[in-house]
């Protein structure tokens, strides 16, 4: 049965039809997602949708949120583990064994865009009870049938629009490159040398790590991805040399050489990937530019080591390959333990020379078959807490409870558990931490979070660095936070609350049963048994694979690796 409100994934391709139907035919739309082929994200389309929504011309997916069993992307992962269970579809639909210079970057892009497709299809499935399903392209129809066994309407204009738009994107990539290369040619091309370069994306915490690894600030090069970061975080990085990743330069000879490299690569990628959906090809068509961009960068800035925390970004793969050609070493680390899905789309394909993790359990059990064989992977423990915080935690004898919460489908169960724990242990302070945006800007979660803070006198909010809080605590309570593993590292008691295992498809910490509790009674029992103990909380020898118990601070391991490499 055709429903009155039609769902739409809004892009430049259907924007004109969207506007005309609203104002001329008075058609009702529910905008499910937006994507700009020009800017590679929602961009200005989001602003237009917001204005139309305020004036009540359209509805958005947020108006239908009650139909969705999840709050956000993280919750969708919890309830579906969709990327892992769709691996067969991914391998059938794409050439995931593609080799060559761009092979790893291709797989990273495909993984990223495909997860986006998965989530859109899942949204559409649940919303199809209230809205009319739009006509969709082949890949959407293929995945929808793969997951749900339901066939949906064909977009008859798919092939025309796909080939037209991909050719248009091909031309745009050329124009962008030609404009850029003309600005980067220098008659006298001078290079600069740096021992340590770092990828920086904002925030105040990274500088302590930089200075520990490389005490000479003048030998540290801070690399930002855009002018916005350079300007808005200038007060944090004012003592360092700061450049953008497209600030490289080259001679006239190299400029000519790079031009022909770009021409060859862009034509090959266009022919090989013409059949891909435009949002996939949108990133692929710029790969030759990224290649030349990093060639130019390392021609200008000679870096012995490059530290990246951008494993989620396919550009790090191109950067690593070009850095090696200039004799540099690519080093990186994971942001935290991926605990809510068994295979993370952003980690399926990465490329560093040295990659540091909290522990190596996930590497050996999941990612080893995907990652480069030459990449050295090390588990080094709690790598985001600084040496001063480590010493404070080691010397302290805290007794309270650190709690990390976030929006989830079972947030009510979590809040109820916290209240019961606070009632049972009035002598302990229950310090609640969440991301700043979740305190006031996450709808129902924020309201319940603020209400929770007023329920008991021994429930208090922590807004400071969570690693500064750990020294005051003996227990760490969370559903899936990396802090649970770090609790083990710091000889604290980890309390992983897993109240609905039948719904939560995959939780990493279930591999370590000592940490996981399905009800509040078992947590109360665990606290009672450990209140008077100071250590020896665990028996599972595999915990050292979850997070490595290093003798020295993790940063010392990274620093020592760099010193050894320089001596070779």
C-alpha cells in the first residue's frame, strides 16, 4: 500500500525534484539522510533540510525516531553487528582482493561507504511501516534483499545518473588537481627536515605526548587537515611549526612528472570504477590527487617519523606509502577498543609500519587476516593517559566508583543499576562521566542523565579528564568503554554491565567473563567480595592479551622503538 509520506535520501541528483514536489505538488517527504557529492557529506543540504523542517514543509528521520529500536550509530552496531555479518555481501559486491598501489585505500573506502549503506537500509526497513519506500539503486536493493529478503522498487534512471555523475566527478577531480598543482610549483624548491611529524585534529591533550616523544619542539611538525583546525586551535599549537597536509611544494621538473602520474592513475581508476555508485567513486576519483599531495608534502617536509591517529581515514594509507618512499616510518594507534562490533568498518583495512593497541587480542582473533603482513602490531596498555596520571593512579588507594555512560537502547537499565548500587553502598561515591554533548544535547538520554545526578547524594558528576578521576576510584563501571580494559591495567575492578545479551549482538568483553555481569545483584556481590582486597582481582591469563600490563609507561615503548629504528 502506498503511504502518504515518501522517504528520500537527499542528494544533488534529486534535489530539484524534491523542491518542486514540495512547493508545486504539495508532496509530503521524510528526509532520511543527506549526502553532497560535491562536499562528501551532508553540507549545505542539511541546512536546507533544517529550514524546511522548521517551517513544517517536511519531516525528518528524527520525527520517526520512535520507530527505530536504536538511538544512534553506536546503538545500531550493538543491535545488529551489521558490518561483520555482511562480510559475504561485501566480498561478492566488490573486488575486495584488489591489489596495487590503491588496493588498501580502495578497500577502506568501500568498507566505510558500505557501512553507511547498511545503516540507511536498516533505517528504511524499520521506517517502512510509516513511510513509502523510495526507488533505490542496485546496491541498496541488493543489500536490502540480502538482509531482509524483500525486493524494493527499481530506480530506472540509475545508470544514466551514475555514469553522468561519475564522469562529472572525474572532471571535478581534474580541475581541483590542476588548480592545486599550479600553486605548488617553485623555481627554487627547498626542503625542511623534522624528526617527528604528527597528524592533529584538534584538542588540548596531544601536546604532552608529542613533547615526551620528541622534547625538541622545533623538531616536531604539526600537520593539520584544514585551515579551520589551524585557526581554531592555534592557542594549543602556537609553539610548534604548523602546516596543512596540502602545503607541499616541488620543482617544475617534478610538477611535470606528477602531472603525468596523475593523468595515468586517474584514467585507470575511472575505467576500473565507473560502475560504482557516485558516493563511492567520489572518494576514489580523488586518490591520485591525494597521492601527489603527499608526494609534494614529503618532498617539502622530510619526516623521519609520522604519528597518525587517523586510522579511520583512508588518506593515512596513501600517506604511509609515500612516507616510506622518502625513508620515513609511519606510526599509529587505535583510538580505543572497538567493543560493540566484532569487525569495525574503519579498521578493516589500515596501513602503518608500527601500530600500537591496548592489547593484541583483537589483532590475533579478528584483524590479522586483513592488515598488512609487514605492519608491526604491539599491545602497550593504557596509552592515552600520561605519565603523571599513571604515577598518581599507582600511588593512590581510591575506593569509589567511576562510571562511564552514553546513549544506548538499554540506558534505562543502566541508570536503574547505578541507582541500586548507590543505595547498596552509601559509603562510596559514584562518579558519573559522559561526553560533553551527552550532558545536555542528547534528548531523552540527557534528561535522564540530569535526573540521575539528583537521585542520590553519593551520585556525582565528573566533567574533568577521566584519567584524573581513576586515582580516586577502585571500581570502573560501564557497558562497553575502553576504561573497562584500562581498569584491569591499573589494578582496578572492572564492572562491565551487560543486561540484555540476547539483544546486544556482540560485546568484546564477553571474551573475558570475569569482567561481565548481567544483573545488578552480581555486581553487588562482586563489590562486596573486593571491598577489602587491594589486588589479585582476576584469574584469567588472557586479560594480558586484552590489555598488556607493561612495566614502564606505554609512551616509553614508542619512544624506544623510535630510538632503535634510528640506529638501524
